[in-house]
C-alpha cells in the first residue's frame, strides 16, 4: 500500500482506538480529505474529532496545545511544512515548555504532521524542508516518515508517550509503496533494525554485510529512499559498497546505530534536503567526529541543498535541491 | 483584594531588598477583576493567565505560600522554582509569560470540555497589549465557529508596558471582538461588587453553551510594568489612586471591619513571608 494510504489507515486506527485522538488541520474534511488526501474519509467516520480549520496555523497549534493539556491527543496537520514557521511560537514557547516549566504537573503531547520537501516545482514557499529549525528545541522530538518504518508503529509510539512530536512527511513519499524489512531484506538489500532501548528503530540497509562496506550513509525521509537506490546501483554496477542508516527520529538522535556502522566503515556521508549549514548533518559531523575521531579515515561529508530559495523552474530546482546525483558523487568521493 | 495588594507590595519590597531574583509584574489597581471573575468559577473550570498572574492565582487558590516560595525560587514553590513569577501551574490554573499564545491554549481546554460534554468554563485573562497579537484573532474566529465555552477577560489597563493604548490600538477595542460575532460586555469600573455581578452573568452565559464571550474591563495599573520602569504622567497615576478597587470597596466597610481585615492580612502575610524565607 502507498504511504499516504498507510498513514490514513494509521490515523483511522488511532481515532477508532482512542476517543482522545483529535485531528485538526486546513482542508482536512471530506470530500477534499486534505491537500495530500491523507485524511480522506476520516471526517465522515469521526465528525466530532476530525475538524477542518480556517487558515490559522498559530491557533491550530495553540488549540492543539490546550486539548493536550486537558488530556486529549491532538494531531495537527500542516498542509505545507513551510507554514510551520507560523506555529513556531506555540512549539517553542508553549507546547515544549509546559511539562518542564510546570515541574511535571502537566503534559502537552501534541503531534504535528507536516508535508515537507521539494522536487515538485511548487517554488520557494511550498517546497522547503524546514525541520532543521526545530532540531534541538528542548523537549521536542522530530521524527521523519520513511518507507522503511511502519507509520502504525511510529504513531503507537507517539500516542503512548507524553512528549510533543513534529512528524515530517516528505510529500514525494505519499505515492510510494512502503517497503518494510521482511526476513532481513528490503528488495535486494540486506536490512536490519538497530534500536537503542526506548527509541524508534533505525533501519540499516546494504548490498553486502557491513564488514565489506567502505562508507556509511546517514539519511532520512525521501532522501533515504534516493540514497537506497544509489547504494544499490553502485553496488551492482561498480562494486562500491555503502551501508545506509535510516533513523525515524532525527532529534534527539539515537547515535548508537550510526556509531556501530561508522566504527566499521570509518567514513560517513550525511544526506538531507534542507539548506546547507547549521543543519542535521552538521550536528552529525560534530558528534561523530568527537566520538569516533580516531576511527574516521576522512572528514564527515555533509550533503545538503544550496542555501538559497528553491526555484519553481524544474531545472533550476534540481540545481538547488539534493538529488541522486549529489548523493552518488559524495559516496564515490568518500569511497575513493 | 487587600491580601493580593499587600502580597504584591511585599514582593516589590523584597525585590528592593535583593531577596528575590528575576522580575515580576504587579496587578496593583486591578485586583477587583481577579476577585470578581474567580468567585464564580467552580471545580472543573480552568483559568489561563498571563505574566501579570499573581492576583488571578491568589484569588483562585489562596495558595500564597506556594506562590511566594515559587517566586523565591524554592523547591516548595508551586512549580518547584522552575516557573517563577510568570509561569504558574496548579489544579484549574495555568499561566504563561508570552502574549497571545495562551488564548488558543485556553480555547483548546474549552474544546476538551465541549468534547467531554460537560459544562465547565475555560477563562483566559489578557490585556490591552495582547490585542496586538494575531493569534488572538485566529482563536476568536475558531472559538466563535465552534461555539467553544471560552470566556476572554480583557483587562484594559491603558498601558502596554510603556506605550499608551492610543499609540497601540487602532479603531475600537470592543469592535474587534464583535467582528467575530462574539458578544462583548464592556465595563469601565474598579468596583468589585459591580464587576462580580457582571462576571457572574457572563460566566453563566458561557456555561449555558452559547459559545465564547468577552468581558472587557477598563481598569488601571497603578504601579510600573514590572519593576521601576514607569515613565507615565504622575498626575494620571495620582488620579487613579483615588478610585482604585480598595478605596471604592473600602467605603462600604466600617472602620472596625477595615482594621480587622488589615490586621488579619498583615498577620497572614508575615507568616507567609517568614515561612517561605525559612524554606530550603
């Protein structure tokens, strides 16, 4: 089943299992069912608890916060992740503050889902991956959808814990088929699930056992899907072997699986679609350089998009955003 | 009201002595609003307050020791010293120090009550300065659309920190709420008895399930915004000292009762300060 339908099924299940689950967002009601159709059918099945809202992201986040403080489990949809900026005050000064500043007397488990990412020609304000601005916000978990993580497992985790979460869904994942590891494989790649206690699993993918890999590649979301295609092609066509590490949670990070991989390969390439600089990859480079300094054969390479606007023109957009070619070049350079 | 007044005067004195850390915002002159509103609330109702929250909290809970200990940064404070003066949490009460954002938070609590099918009321206290924040209007719109059981109490104390309303606010204050079809009850008063009657009617109306309402109270802040930051005309301030809530209501008490109340307040307050000081 494609990711958008898996997610729809997950939300339907959550609404059915727990009367405290409430969905808020712009244009999420039927017959439209959301800009990316993730909530289609849900307002018909749960009219009281699935509410379409005005174009008011601040109030969507703020009302979600109040619901959460009162014991509900709100899930707020952000039609385009670019509009997360309109929720920033609620996330930073309200939602993530309450539990700690009230000395654990309240919890505010808001789940924010945001459709992010480019490669669709939507231009400068409808294509961004702004999650880097939320990485490192204390008491906020940032989790990225991927084709290798079952959204049911991910949402069960969200709904069973009291922390607020930002869940970023790259919009090019919606029409893709979810490919969970089965019998230790995803397609032709060897797959393993590597998780520290209490953390969502990190998926490790490679064409050959990690002992025979010369590069570790750390990526999430849609870029992880592209990276998987690249490492498979390089393995088959050129016998360049890399292990891909795909976390679900990107902040705070479970570094242990990354350390286990890089301890073997001695080389790390990080990949993200957000703008270069002060980014997820920069943090990974800092942490892994500190922890594995003696084992690294070369500096960590951070692959990210150009720090400029995302053009609408297809060719100009491709020049700015990370894509397969940039990932492949970085892996080749690291493996050389 | 007398206790709230003396509690905050004591706080300002403790700051001057260097016994307190950080900052504080006194509601001196606005005590009648807190008392008038909270006396109509019952178990299950919820108050969201702002940076100027001491009066609301004391009127709601009477927990002077917990608040004093919190402002002193003691472990025994209501938020174990994590929140301080502006960030208070107790059953049925929360406050936050950022303008505007508490309004949707209170609306969310109102929505939870609506989904639960109970008759509880969610009250949020804002000020004239808060009306500069866009999220207030986003929330008024949604609260009106969804008929949320929310009472917005707007205390217009005529000054947003150092800026007078005239320099901050275009158009008519009440019309801003009315634009969303939200009923506004506007009153210019420091009389706790008058305010209490009106607040009681407004809370009852919200409780009946007809949707959000606004209680707009024109009042006055007699002290500085936080600590020693006041550039307002002295004659304006002096004029308001003549009609402040304690003067207005005090006229209704005979001298013996007044002295007794004052004595009781001083005794209780000294005990609170002494106990809080002695805490670890």
